[in-house]
C-alpha cells in the first residue's frame, strides 16, 4: 500500500510508493528511450491493460475488445490505490495516511500515435470529453477532493510509453501548489473584487506581446514570468473555475486551440519532451468567482538545477515575448512530418 | 540586463536571462555530456575565468595565477548582474525589477576533480570556509537579502562543467520556498515554543530508522517525506539559523560528514547526477529561535513528470527507511574508484 506523507518543514505531501522500486539499479532505465514493441495501448492489445473503466467505441463492440476511439483504464502501476480506507494518523511530528486515490490512463487513439497532434480534431474533442466525464465521475467518490489531469510526452518528461496518452490522478488531499494558487486568487478577489486570471487575460490581450493564439473562447499566451522557454498557458476567456463545466462549443474550440498550440511547440522545438497540466478547482469548491481553470504546457528543454530546487524560482534563458513571437510565426509544416512518424 | 519577474498567480519569481539563449536550437546541448578539454577551472587556466574574488592560496602567489587551493570567481554567464540598481516597478498586474544580484563560482580544487569526494578532508574544510566567507561578505551589500549556496553534479542536474565546483547566488528578494519554510517554522515555534527542526532531529534519533550518520555535532538522515530516492539532509544538532555562524570544530566535522554522505550516495547510485542546496536564514534575520539551517542533497535518479509540476507533490518509488538502510550499509569502495577517475 503506498503512503501519503507530509513534510512538516515545507508542508509538501509525498507519495511513497515503494512497491515501484526496491534496488538502486531499478532507476537505471529512466533515461532509456521508450520502446514501441507490442504496445499495450494499441488496438488489439486490450488484454495487456487492466479492464477498461470507460471507452468511446463503435456501437455493438464489447468492452476490452477492438472498436474504441478513446479508452480509459486503471494505471497498471498506480501511484495511489483505489481500494481501502485513508487511516489518517500521526507519527510524532509527522502526518501520514494510506495512499488511497485513483490513477487512470486515458489512451487517446487506437493507433500508435506519438502525439495528440497526430489525431484529427474530432478525436481530440473526444479526449477532452473523456477528461470531463472522468472528473465528474471521480467527484462522486467522497474520499477524493482533487482531480489532476496531466500529460507526459517523452522519456525525460516522465513518459514510460510513447503511445499518446494522458493521466488522471484523484487525491484525498488538495496539493499544496493548488492551495497556494487558490489562496492567492482569493486574496486578489477580496482586495479587488475581480478574478486575477480575468485581469491577466485582459492585460495580455491589450499588451499583445505574449499572445500565441487569440480565439473566440480561448486564449493561449506565454506567461509574463514563464519558468521555462516556450512555456504556454491556455485559458478560457469566460470565467469558470472548473474544467468539467465545459460544454460542446467550448470543447470544439479548445480541441482546436490545444492541438494548434502543441503543433507550434512541437515544430519550434523539434519534438522535445513536454508536460501539460490542467489546473482546475478542487471538487468541493462550487462556482468560484476567483479561481479560473487553465492548462499549463511546459516544454522540457532546460534542466532543473540546484538553484531552482533550493528556491522555487527559475532561471529562464528565453524571454516569453521572444518565445511567443517564434510560436506565432511557426509554419504548419508539422502535420505531415508527424503523420509519417505514426504507424 | 536580466529581469526578475513575479508570477501573480503563484507568487513565484523568475529570472528572465534572455542573453543566455536566443534560438530554439540553443537548448539542444543541455543533455550532452560535459567535456573536460581545456577546463577553465583547472590550475594554469586562470585567465579563462573572470578575475578572482577571493582564493585560498600559497603564500607569495599572486591573484589569478597558480598556487591556489580553493578559488572564487564571478560566473562568466551570470543569472543576475552585480552592477546597477533594482528599479522595482509594476506593469499592470505584474511586478518586475532589474536582475541585480551576485553569481559566483567556488572552484573546489586546482586539480580536475570530478567530485568533492575526491578531495582530502582539509580541502573540503576550506571549501566550507569559503562558503562562510562569501556569505558574510555578500551580506554587507544592502541590495541583497538572501544567499543561496548550491552544487550541481552531472549534466542532467544542471552542471555545465565537470570540474568540481559550487555556486553562490545572492538575490534582492527572498525566494518563495524559503519564505514558506520560515513561515511554517515560525508558526510551529509560536504554537509549541520549540524549533520544528530540533524536534525533527530528536524524533529521527529516537526512531533510528532513517539515520545515515549520527556524529557528535551533525546528523544525516533521509527525510520522512523524501521527494526523491536517496534524498538526504544534513543538519547541525545544535540549533542555529545561519550557516555562516559555523566555527572551526563544526566545520571540521561537517567536512567529514558531508564527504562521507556524498561517498555513500555516489557509491550506491554509481555516480548518478545530484544537487545539494544549503538552506540558511535570510540575511536580515538575526539569531532566530525557529529556523535551523541545513543541507538538502537531492540525487537525480527519477524524472519529474506532469504530476509533480502540477501539484508540487512528489511520487517517490523508494521508501526513505530502505534508502537509509542501503546508504548505511555502503562499503567504502568508492574512494579508490574516484581517485582513478581524476587527472
């Protein structure tokens, strides 16, 4: 059983999942390239994953067989375990609880696509519908307070399989970084009567020096204090705290903006590893006036060194204004290249 | 001129040092191995660095010539610039100031040593004296409020040169992570009348399941909520907020404990990359009852994925109890190997 432990000095929570490795040599493979032989995420290999939680599939096809377009399965090596009680307790000055949670994998295509950008727009929309559906479902489990959707692309960004997929982890505690964001946004709202993110969107549109894409319902820009070269955020222009409130027209446009933004990043950085993370409000917060959901895309082209670990602040060798300019000017040469890479 | 920019959503500060890179291809080299040809840190190559700030050298030898044992120089590619005014200002909702600060390199040996562990104990002591001396000196500059000492070992931990060295960055703002630690420690002190770190040390000694080394004046243990496999902290057993308060007997023992701990980590992990960071109190805090300086050693054997970026909490596949046991049982086979690797 994994454990959730709290660091009293920093307030950080850590998942100790010691079933995952037991010898120092177990870590040796983390920098190896990802192999695609007999991929467990490809159509026809459904028996290589745990039984599916949900799938969007052709009518008349059965669970865990061919015929799906997007498929959600439990992670075979979960960071948190779905069965059991939390058993919150203290050990002297330390807080500890059982590592209860959900850890799901959203397989985005039955084909061996290497990126979300290789999928057609309808397929990307279904991935987003799937995100929404899973968040709404996990919200019903009263043990969980937060649902974190994220994507790792490339071995050094944490991906262990190259077949395009996302992950969803539902946790019994709200991560400290999320609490920090929410607290700051709440303070801003109390002081100014407005949403900090709405103000930021307006300023970015007015300044127009960091915009990557300005669509009707969404905006993508490189943040003013980008931690990493080509870091890009996507926000809904209309205030909303919860990703899972998305409706059909928004999902259609978001699929388009997300794919377009990733194409620009992949083309500019020649398929460097990246992560994206969906920052959404905790389950227990209803229609919040002050928090505003968004997607943070983090290309992994620079190494994190001691300075960043020691301080939590970052050295970024590329100004966001320059990054936005390069991303805006990217030609759509990417599509053909990526299709060729797929089986 | 680099800029210091504040992210309004998270409160993070970022250094935008755009002189460091201007094209996407500038990032391509970050994962390349480090070359040792004509190393600028080796004795005899003093002209390849900016003029030295200080050095411990043989009597009668001149600055920027041979004869030194430890040498401090300005970083040739500084993240922050020493000359100029801060010019704090706002741009709408954003905070910004000029990137003023110090960025120094402590070259730990005139020989091309690949690790601090290849140095003899007297040499390690001089490195620590040098840390202390530089902190005390930078404290006098009223523009700076914090001094961060850290070490990057290995390319993927952020080192760009393999010759053993540390870095010191003095900043005009206190990093958010440091503020967070201090605030939590202060709250604990107010509630309990004791130092949180002193309590932690006592509990670790009593429990005795995560101790790596228990010496007279220092203790090394794997923290209860370790973020990374083999993460190890070294703390002075006697309460002190400031690293630079160290005196001769403590420096002698710390050199020994630090070198011993690094030897255990290097041997166990077969010279994987790592960072260490000295967490010390900000310059303006005097003899604090609640903050307790310490060194955090972070082996870089696992990749940081989307989950960690999105939440600030970590998945660690190795329990700290198991890591401590492995580190304690490490034979000292390392010394000979490491000496052979050095020129």
